[in-house]
């Protein structure tokens, strides 16, 4: 699945950087990891999004394909550690 290989930046509030990554596929949608970076902390969660909603968000530009928040995508296996380190650096 092409989407699982890419991070998406969420178009939204400028003070909060939010990224998602598809980490699994289900019957009618996707399991996603969400990482939101605030001025002084990071919030990370996993959620379910329907295929229809995900595709609508990409089509309308609410989700923008882009680079992962921690740098080189080849380090994806270390993503949780990298996100936590970035959160500590922010705090």
C-alpha cells in the first residue's frame, strides 16, 4: 500500500505541527499514527480513519504528503524513539 510508506502533514493551526503515518490497513480504513508538536510538548496517538475520509483529506489538500517530522524516512523503524527525543528536546 503506497500510503503506508509516506508521512502526511496535516494542514491546520500554524502553531501546532501535526503529522500522520498509515501504520496498518483494515477492512474499510486505516490505522494511523498521529504526532502533534506543540511549543513545549509532543502528543502521539494511534487512531482509526475510514478509507473514504482519508482519501477525501488527501484529495482536498488537508493531508499533504511530505517528509517525516524526525528527518530521513529511511529511519522509520526508529520513529517512536525519534519522536520521543524530539518531544524531550522541545520540553
